[in-house]
């Protein structure tokens, strides 16, 4: 067996005495558990340790794997520069992992390294591991803005690479939990913080890796969590394997959740390929949604499917409601995949002769032309939730007091710059947030005066 063990660990720099200067005594359970984890890793005698870190290089559409023969790092950022590390990378493993990722359609590799020094998400685990073992090589990888299933698939490639090379490896998933457990914590308090920590630690105890993939992005953002995608890569490395869990400890002393858990491999099971289970559940959700989608959403789905299949724009179908073919309005088409935005393009004012034509154009644009995302691939269609917003006529307003984040969308303008935000969006809770996001989308600075308009929408989903 090439993968011999897997662990979830936190990475608070203050756990290092030279950084904490006594504060670390307040998380003694975490320290005690960390020493136990390090001893267990040493007992497994891995040739290579894989560490996934949220603080390594991170790109929106690419997994960065640290290149080269070696790397160094220290805690100088935390006023403890004398605590330093030197590691040797497993170059053969990295090369084989890149090949596996390419073969499986995963955007991952060693390109784009801007800072070769070790990050604290890597060094904190090494602080403990190096007290109990020395003779090993390291593979360090970052997270990405890609989907949960992509993170899981990268983990599967880690396991496949270890099998291919016959390399004895241990996977260490570095990551803190919520950063919003206390008002005096680094990000303040949010009720989602303790809710997230309770749910994710329960999933750890149960070895329920499907739960890792099912947390909604908005919930995770509200909780200000750190390590979930790191844990999901680890889950992928354990795909198809039964595990026995040992949850060692949890603390939230400083307003940030710290958990440590070991996953001992006990066998194999076809019932634990969680990427397949997750994908099928998402597709079933979309199928259920399609059964009740109205003509507006159905037309948007048809338009995108037709264009991806033929490369051409679909002609106006017959039998549409009269309002869609005779009325003009601005239209936004939004795509979501696995709970995350996958594309959104629209028109503030109509540019065609009917709502239906706006939908035909904007559905394709949302899938292929949103600069924030790569173009939608045909195989993604069964996993896309589509909504269509038909905009009412904008009306000028004189202050934010005339806005309501649920009822009204907002348009902000300054010179030739113009930004729009739709109403009733998840995780946009205040008018100030709404206006700030619209400003940012338009590239309007805080010190620039703006004109504001509000509008209502009819949302079809």
C-alpha cells in the first residue's frame, strides 16, 4: 500500500513558542495532539510527505505544485526568523503527479511560482514532524479556485502517483477551520463559524468526505473557513478506501478553529468514491430543477446547449409566451455549478427586439464569455443550474436609503464607468455591501462620486 496514512492538522503560527511567546499555552490540547500526530507519522516511516496548504501559491484555475530540488522558509513574518526549515522536494513524484493530472484533465503543475519560500501552512506541520523524523522528502501543493470535484480528483492523482512509483507516502492536509468564532478573533464573530466547525468536525469523526464537498460556498465564506479544500484533496487521496478515524482534539481559543484527526486506511470500498457520488447527486438536483423550469429558463438552457453542440446561435423557437416575443427588457442569465457561480452575463437595457432574443444571446455569453471563468464545456451541462432575471426599467435615486438588497438591484455610474448588481443575492446582506460590489465591478474608486439607479427584477429559475 503506497498511501499509508492521512491527517488533518491546523497551522497557527503562534503554536511555535518563539512566535507565541507564551500564548501557545492556551491551546495545550492542540499542541499535545500535534505531537501525537507527528509521532504517528514518524511510525509510518513515509518516504515522502504530501502537504496541501491554503497558504502556498494559489490560482483561480490552476493547482500549483512547488518545483525544484529544495526550498527554505522561516517564521520571520511572525518575528521569529531564527526558526527556519530546509526541505528536499521529491522531484520524481512531482513529475509523475503532473503527468497524472494532465492525463485526467486537471489543471495542475509547477508553473507560476512567485515565491519559492515555504509558507506557514507548511512550516507549522513541519515544526512538529521534524522533531520525530528527518529522512523524508516533501511534495507541497496549493489550493485553487476550481471546483470541489477538481480538488478531489487531484487527491486521486496523488494516490495513483504513489502507486505508480511504489512510493510510501503520508498525506497531511493543513488547514484551520472557521475564523469567526469570537468577536475578539481576527475576523470577528458570525454564527456560521461555530456551525461550520461543528459540522466539519462531525464529518471528520465519521469519515464522511462527501460532506466536505457539499458545504455551500456562501456558507463557507460566511464562516471564513480556511482548510476545507485542503481536506478535500486529502479525501481524494483516500478515494475508494475505508478508513478508521481518530479525532484527537478541537479548540477555538483565539476565535479560529483548530482540529486534528487521523484517518487509518483499513480496506477498500466502491461505496467511497465520493466524487462520483457527489456528481450524481448534483446531476439529480439539476434534473429535478429542469422538470419545473419555466419557458424563460428552458430557452436559456436550450440556447447554451445548442451553441455548445453546433457552434451556432439557436433560432427563435415557436410557441413561446407572447411576453417573451413582444416585450423588450434587459436580461441577465446566471449559471451555477455545485452551488458556485459559473457565469453571469446580461444587458442592463435591451439590445434586441424581445426578451427571448436577449435570452438567446446572453445564455451563450454567460457560458462562454464571462471573463471570470473558463468557457463552459459540454460535459458540464448536466450539472448547471440556470436562472434568468428580467430587469424592470431603472429609476434614478438620490441616496442608498432608497435601496433594498432584496427588492432592488443597483446601477452605479461615474463618467463612462458603470456597474450593476442584481437584487436578492446570497451573501449580500446590506445596501452598503451591494453598492460596494457594484462599484468594484465598474472599477469606481471609493472617493469617486457616483450616480445611482435602482431596478426591480422578475427572477425565473
